[in-house]
C-alpha cells in the first residue's frame, strides 16, 4: 500500500526542488519512480480552501486539515485512487509506522521491482536523505472498493522475528594476545599456534601417565591386586595422581605391542592398500581441519590419491577419523588387545548370533584413522564416554588430555556446541592440560570420559576402536547426559546404546542369580547398579510415558533375550544391591519399613533410617562337590516335633530312610578399614533330605 506525506518547506523557506529528489539515493537497478498518481506536493496549508481534496474529503476533515502541518496520503490497491489517511481511515497505523523525529518529513514515494514501497525521509534543515522501509501494510482498499467486493480487506504483514539470543562478545585484546581463536577460520594451523602459545607460557603439563608392559594389563590390574608397582614419579618428574594405580582411570601407554594379545596389519601397509582392501568406490567421511567440518564428495580411491600427494601440493589439510572397517578384508588382519576384548560390552554381551554380516549391531570396534601432517582434531569426548584403544602403525600423534573432573566436564559442556568453540580455547577453562606424544608401534588405552584433542605432526596411519565397559559405568552415563544436553546429532552418538544396555543388564542379572552370585568386585557392582538405574528409568518411560515415548522405549528392548523389561530392570537393581550389602529398598530408593521404630533392649542400636552397611571391596565363593548318602528322618508334619528333631533338639533316632544331599561352600569377603584389611571367612554346610 503506497503511502506519502506532505509537509511545509524547509526552515529557511526554501522548498525542495525536484532535481534534489532523493531518487538518486536509491540504485536505479532496484527501484523505479511511480508517476501514475497525483503525487502530493508539499505546501503550507493556511485554510480549508487551500487544502488539496481527495475523493473521501468531508467539510469536517477539510477543516481539520487546514490547521495541520502535514497530511499522509494513501493509495487504494484496487482503483489506485489517492486519499487522505485522515479521510480514508483512522490514521493510527500509518501515523505510527511513518512517524519520524522532529524536523523530519516524508517526501517522494518510490517502488522497487517487487512492488514493495520505500519512503524516503528528509532532514529538512540539511536536506540529508535517509531511507525508511515501510513494511507493515500489505494491502489497503478504499471504501467504495471494499463495498464492491468483500475480498478487498486491508491486511498487515507479520512483523519480522527478532532473535533474543545473546550475540557473542569477543575479547579482541585477548584474541590478539594469542589467548583465543583470533586466527582466520580458514587457517588449518590456527589450533597449533594456540597450543604453541600455551606451551611457551608453561600452561601445558608434560606426560605423567603410566607406561606399562602389554602383559601387565590383566585381570589383576583390573581388580587392583598388583603389588609390584613402582611408586616413583611419572615422566618428566611430575608426581602421579592418586588414581594412577586404579585400572581404567587414567590413560596408559604401551610402547611395544608384546604381551597385549593384539594383532595388527604389517607395518608396510599403506593408505593405497587400505583402499584396495575395502574398495576404492566406498564413500568416505573426510574432515576439513580448517573448519572442523565435513568435506563432501570423497571415496577411498580419491582419498588415497590425495594422501599420496606431497604436502606442498595439498590444497587443504584433511583428516579421516570415522572409517569403521568391520566385515572387510582389512578387518581380518586386526585383533584388538585382549584386555579390550575382555572388557568390551559389544564383544561379551551382544549375542554372537546377532553380530556379523547381515545383522545390525554397534560397529565401533575397528576404526582406520588416516591423517596428514598438520591435521588437528579439536576437543572432544568419545561417544557415550566409550573407552578407546589406539595403535599407531606408522607416523606419530600428539594428544592433549583434560581429566574428566566434574568441574572440567561442566566447562566442556558449556564450551561444546556453543559460540565459545570459536572464541575460546577449552584448555583455558579447565584445571590443566597434559601432553602425550605417541610414535609408531605405541598403543594407548584411553578410559571413559577423558577430554582430548589430537595433532598429527606427520602423515600417520592408526588403527583403534571404541568399547563400553563395566569399570566406570557412571562416567559413561554422565557423558551421555552431556551429549543429550548439547544436542549431539544421532549420527555422532554410540549406535544402539540403549539396546546394548538391556543385553548387558540381562546377562548380569543371570550371573547374579547363579549359585556363585557372579563374584563381582565392588567397582563392577557399582557400575551394574548405575546401569540398573538407567534401565529402571527406561521401564518407567515404557509404563508412564506418552505414546511416542512408550513406542521408542519398547523398540529398544531386545525381545530375543528380555521378555519383561520393567521386571528385569527392577530385579537387577534389587539383586545388585543385595550383593553390595544394601538393605531392601523400594523403587524410590527409601528403606522399606513395616514396623514403627521402637526402642531395643540393651545397648543394641535401633534400625536407623539412613543407615547403610559398609560394602565389601571383594568377595569370593568356593564350592566343594556334592555328597550323597542315605539318612533316616521324618517328613514335615509326620510327627509333632519334626522341627525340633531336625534342629537337633531330640535324639535324632528313628524315622524312614531318605537321600541326603550335602553341599559345602566357603565364602570370603574382604574390605578396607582405617586400620588395614578386614576379612570374613564363612563356611556353610547345606543339606537337603529327600524321602
């Protein structure tokens, strides 16, 4: 809807000549001057007879206009007739939209090619033109046109949406001083420059993680039963952390693969060989290190050609970190370390009949990583907090690690997926960064939750894999919570995570129900308890969620193993708490109480509500072979004192002959105390008489 205004001449009495029309302020390629209407001419109105009339003028409006400094005109979108807004409408919308500051007035009217009109506002003293875009009125019709057709209705455009999100404020002083990401977004070396600046300032600590022999990574190491550790300092004279003796709590480095029970391709394997074994036409996800984003249009053949180029001839620095090779000819050459195979949930709990070619299962165990010199992978945590094994076939890598403390994880969650990634270095937001250098032949195990970035100093070929394990389940679920909070796309999360958890829970439940009770250590039991809490939450979703939530929860339960998910989850939680020495609790976690609290005679303590017995650090049960013999006795109810007879309160003579099955077992429980070690040895003799 075209709108115009008339106003008095400038302050000095000089009217605006046509030659100084603000048309020149608009590019002629985008606008054209509309001349098909009687464009109002600015005049000074002194009385009603001098007011230019419109088709809708009345004596009352003419009288009002005679005392007005300016009037707005509006054109009908149907008949193109021009009217005073005072005569054609109530004046509210146009007056509000076209409102200008003091000494401003609206003069000529122009249209652009899309027929959106623009109103040019002139500062009357200096004749300076500024453009005012009029967007609010979509269509406007005069009264005669609206009476002819009901379709002629005045409409307003929807106001443009304004973002309420805070825009990042960059600290350019810090950036220029080298303490942020001030370098060009297209510079792949900017990350390395930031790291070098921190190293020069002494803000990156040397490696203090333990170097181990392959044969040391065994069950004794997992259970904390090794007594041959060196209590000296770590590499570079740095003191070890309190957790260095606990398995799967800190990264460990194995300089030579001997004793790992691992198999890798020959050292002479090249990227060209990788393409031949897997297939040159296989699509490949490639990361542009400058932008840390995907570079589309790659396959293995094209990648091999790029990799073989001299560094000076590569137009970009690229990296491959997500090529999973399970089921390929190359995969047949690789066997992960034995300790990894012993811990891996997919290896041990996903049914073997549902793995392999033609089956959907979490394929995360075999990755081929290929990076060229200068490649950088920015700060990340492996999906679902999975642990990693990492073997360098040839080349080298430099890792920068951040310990997954609650404060550091909170900083990572704040930084990840936000504008902070582009203006701050995560290492400046945490307590410390530790540098680890690996060379050809080295293997490293990275536990759950460790935040890390990786630099590739030379062209490097790596084989590794991810695995979930039972020694730090709580950390795995903490990382998954961060992934949900930061809205990590499903493509970059651990595949089939919840279904795997159901398989794991089902197997642990069967082990806990077995006569041996599983014999699990305290760390594993704590992990299974956390797992059971997650499965119970899934069960509640199945029972109380909306239709979509119920559908998704049901689809995650593997019906081939778990027939009743909610029952299985709750039984698992109950049994693992029993194994840990917990009292019986209801689903809310509170101790069940069937009697009122009462005073107990003597000095014995009462059943305090918040009392929790101390858990055992380790437990072992040994069973002897069953013995069978013929023994005389009485069945239940066969004589009034049959209970006293069997408990030895009578002479235990007489009765009829039956088979007696006798089982003996010895249970040993161990736990740490303030003074040392406490051990309980319990010997049981279990007899069953069958007549």
